C-alpha cells in the first residue's frame, strides 16, 4: 500500500530549481521542470554527491562532485562514472502542496 506525503509547497520551488527534502529517513532531490515536479534519490551512487546541488539542463541533472548525469524524471544514469541510476518517486500537486508517493 502506498501513501502521499507533503514534501514542499509550490512557492518553495521555482521552475528550473531543485530542493533537498527529507522524508521517512530518505534524502530526496525534488525538481521543478517547467511546472512539473519530479523526485529522485538525492545521493549519487558513485561517491554520494548531492544531486539537488547539481546543475539542471532540461531533464538532466549533473552530479556536482564527479559529473555523472541522471534523468530527473526516471532516475536513469546517463553518463559515468556512476554505473547505476537512482530511485524515482511519483509526485503530485494538491492545491499548493507538493506530495511524494511512499510505501506505507
């Protein structure tokens, strides 16, 4: 069973920005891509770089530590040195609340 948890509000995240959020013991990178919100694990699997601090170009975030690139929507790794992607999470907007789906 899943549930949605409020992680931010729409006023906290302008288009093109990312924000680190903590929810249920997970560190998540939340992105606003042209008004669409997406969430992936914030920790790069290569050496633990904070993806929420990396530059975003279109649907791609670059790890600020070693340059691995990830798709913001799917979490898929696009370039090395990381060899695996990160988890992505379903996001919805309810009024001005941004909510992320979690396992109950």
